């Protein structure tokens, strides 16, 4: 009987402990579950209401006020497709920058959505095909910015300024390019640019490595601009929907009637880009003279040259919205002619808006000169005839707007460049990097998209470091030898101290 | 508070008076220093910020270092039976857990502290760094501190769940490595699940913070994760009293 009682008590005790253990386990599990729910809720809220800051010295990923203004002016959702391999050197720069765009877009008054999609070219084949079909994606390592049916593709080489020759990255252009793309795709209408033909001008369909203009045509198209070649004699004037006109390298004289049409177009607040080569009588000289620009009959030679003084880098730019983003970039000119402002009397303030304002865009170095007679065998400087540098190679003209006065007045604008090779395939593909930027900046300024040009590239100074193998060896010795040795000695001292103490 | 400080002091003396601790520190500094120089040399031509090389080197050896530090926190006490003495002392479970956690964190921070001078040493010997981006350095150390805090709390919980140090070490290492491989995992799952995994991927957080970009989302993630792990550890420790 006693045995049965103790058995029963033992069994009861075992069950009691089992029940207690189960109850404790259930208690811990319930607490863990509730805490996990709380954890999920906290992080869900944190993902919805978050803040970001850029603490880096260069502020590579912080957006300028101009970009924030552009985001604020957008009303439709924006999709950004980053078509990059995650191991690509630009991937994390883009990721950080685009996260900032998405963050800022949420805080605009219109609360637009800016969704960033990361597409791996080798993995997301369906997404790649869709981008190719819908937005004409041509190559990997690109960013596609789209809104509805409009899209703009940015290539990796456009996102960085690179040092001439060595091709290392010196500045990050991401903000300027992406803001510009958002601005373009958000616009309801694409600007229309007419390209004058019929006088031996450069050919947009020509893929020739030296003289063709096919690369600049692709760049213009990528900038969401509609480019239409036209012969003025066939259209009897400049079409009414023309936002800007390009006259690139005429080899024969433009007839007076057509010059008259261009003049009237400019008087109607038109925008014209003129690229003229030396020793060509283009017929535009008189028109430009009236706008305060002097096209000299010369050719510019620079000692700091690439080949025999005829082709050279230009890195000195005048202060203008067009050149703001070209601080670290060189542009190649090939046998240019000088293009300079006319020397004129001082204009009183009251007349200032009616007078064309001419500003120099690009200048040669002090070791250059403008050679008057290029047919002579010698290219050397002749003090009697030639003019010593720096020589102006490009100017921007504006009439109708007064500096500092914000009025809704559309000014007339002209850009004159003394070399039509500026936009040729050879100059664009030379690796200097500046020619395409210079050309597109001029065009964007003419199209009044200059607010975007003022976003400067951000120098990658903090990232650039060069050390020799020996220097790496010394650093390695200090880090791997010095610091651990100090810690090791400290450990030995404590160990010895403890042994003596005991 | 007094109980917490007592446990913390006990943990500190256990760490800093043990030769194993110094071996851990020396090995970590050796491999982290070597990895840093290797990464800088490799990244020289790409033009990535030097702070990225620094934090990649520091994070790469973090899981194994934290595993070594935390695996014995409770497992060793259980094995040797000193856990009973500790639990009968006039300290609460919270004080025990927080005291041990603070001790492990202090030791880890002391181990990593010399790395602050890596960039300055590199500049002295190479003369190649024009200036040191202190903002990016501060952002990188912020995420290093937060990730370390989370990993130590995870290691502490794993150590509490077993009495065998080897089992604790394996569990610690696997649990700590998980956030580091979420980026790779996110690429192998459907897009929506991948987005959630990417949100928690430590690799992405490190590479963004090392560039100077500070985001509150990962900060909240690691802080809340740390508190969650410590809460679980306290509940598990409390449950010992009732079983």
C-alpha cells in the first residue's frame, strides 16, 4: 500500500515538473512571439518613416537644391532601372545616390513615388528584354529613367569625369545626369531641334570615324531631344515648332535668303548653335557681326598640342552656365578659328536688355596664337601678322534678358564655336570626355534647360590614393607588425605582473 | 545598477586577465590589418573610398571574433557549475545578462579600437591619402558599433541555450553569419522576399555607411534586434528558475 502511495507521489511529482516545464516553455515562447511581433512593427514603422544624411566630406550622395526643386516639380511617378552587375565599380555610388532620390521624392509636396529597380543583366533576362523593347536599352551598365512611355538612358561613361589619357575617375556626375533625366522624362513635350542641311554641313547619318556626326546624334537623342535634319529651301523658312537650330560646319555659303530667315528666327527669341571651320565663308559673318560676334579669318595654333599644333586640348573655360560642369574636363579642338566678342562702347543699364551680351566659353593657353595666313609653310608665330593667345574659340550670346532681373521674357540665344570637329565622332570618341559635354551643355543652354547645367560634378578627391609597393610594405609592417606586437607585449606584462603578485 | 556593475567588472577581469583574450586580440588585429592593406592595394585603381576598404577588413573577421568572445559567456558557466552561484547571488536576470553583455562588448571595442589609427598610419607611410574623410569614418564606426552590438547579443543568447562550448560556438557563428549572407540569399529568392532580405542585409549597410551615408533604418534594425535578443536571453535565463 505504502509502495503504491510513493509510486503515485513520484508520478505526480514527475507530471508536476513536466507540466511546469511545459508551462515555462510556453511562457517563454509566447513572450518571444510577442517580442518578435513588436520587433516587426517597430521596423515596419522605421522603414516608412526614416531619415538619411550624408556625412562624407565630398557629400557625393547629397542632393543639391536644384535637384530637390526638380523633384518637387514632377507630378508623375518615376521608375529608375539600374542595369548593372553588383560587382561593377559604379554600383554602390549609384545605389547610395538613388536611395537619396527616393528619400527626397517622398518628402516633396506632391509625394511622388520614385521606385528604383535593380536589374542584373545576366540574371534578370526577362527584365532586360522588357527594357530593350519598351525603352530601347542598348547596353548593360546603364541607368534607365522612365515615366509613363517616356524614358532616358544614361550610360556609365556619362556618370563620371575621367582624367585624360589615364582614364581614372576624377569626378562623379551622377546627380547632374539623373536630375536632368528626371526633368526630361517628366516633361510632357520633347524639345525639337532642327539641323540645317544643304550647304555641305556635317551629316548626322555619317558613321565615319573622323568626320561623321552619328555619335552626337545618339547623344542628343539620349537627352530626350527630337532632332530633325532639314533643308531650308524646301521648307521656306524655319518651321514653327523649332526650339533650336544647329548649323554645323557649312562648307559653302548659306544664301542670303536663308540667313534672313535665321535672323528673323533670332529676333523672335530663337535659339541657334553655329559651328564654323576656318577659311570657310559661311555667309553668317554679317549676321553674327550684328550680334556682337567677330568671326576672324585665321586658324589657332597651340604649343600644348597633340599632333603638330593643329589639334589640342582646351581646359580653360569662361564663367558661364555652359561651362560650370566642365571644371575638370578637357575638350579637343582641331584647327579651330577664333571667335571673339566685338569690341564695343560701354552700354548704359537702360539699354542693356536690348544689346546682345557676348560671353567667352573656351580659351586657348598663353602659348597659343591665331595664325592669319595658314597657307604659309611655317606654323611658327609671326609677330607682325599673328595674334598671341589666349584666343577665344567659342562664345555664347544672349539678348532680351537682364542679368539679375527675374522676368518672364524669353531671350534670344546663340552659341558660336570656331570648329565643327567639336561634335565629330573622332572628338567624341577620343577619350577626352569633354566634347560631348560641351556640345550638349551648349544645346541644353539654348533650350533653356540650364538650371540642370549648374549642378557641378563632385570630385572624387577622397577616393584617389596612390602608393607604391614599398609604401604598401611599410604600412603592412606597421599594421600587421606594430599594433599586434604592442597588444602582445601588454598581455605578457599583465601575465608577468599576475604571476609576481601571486 | 550595482549588481550590473559587479557582473560587468567580473566579466572584464575574466576577459582581460586571460591569455586567450590577448591571443584573440592579436590574431584579430593581425588579420584585419593585413586584409585592410590588401583591400586598399586591390581597390587603388577602382577609385573606391579608402574607408570602404577599412570597414570591409574590419567586418570580414567580425563573426569569428565575436564567436570566440561570446561562446563561453554562459556555456562555460554551465559546464563548470558556476552558473548556480551566479544565479543565487543577489542579482536579477536582467543584471546578469546586461553585465555579461557589457563585458563582452567592452572587450570587443577594446579589440577593435586600434583600427581607428589604420588610415592615419597608412597616410603616414604612403603619403597617398590627400585627406581623411572623418565623416565617412564616423558613419562606418557607427554601423560597426551597431552590428557588433547585435552580433554580441546573438552570441550571448546562443551561449545561453547550451552547456557545450563547441555547440555554442557553431550556433553563434551560424547565427552571426546569417545577416552577412542575406545579400547573396536575396538574389536566390523571388523579388518580394528578396527585397525584405536585402533590407536586412548587413553587407549593403556596411558598404553604404562606409561611404558616409547614414540611414536610420539599419540603425533601428540593429538596435531593436539587440534589444530583442537580450530580452530573449533574460526570458531563457528566468525560465531556468522554474524548471
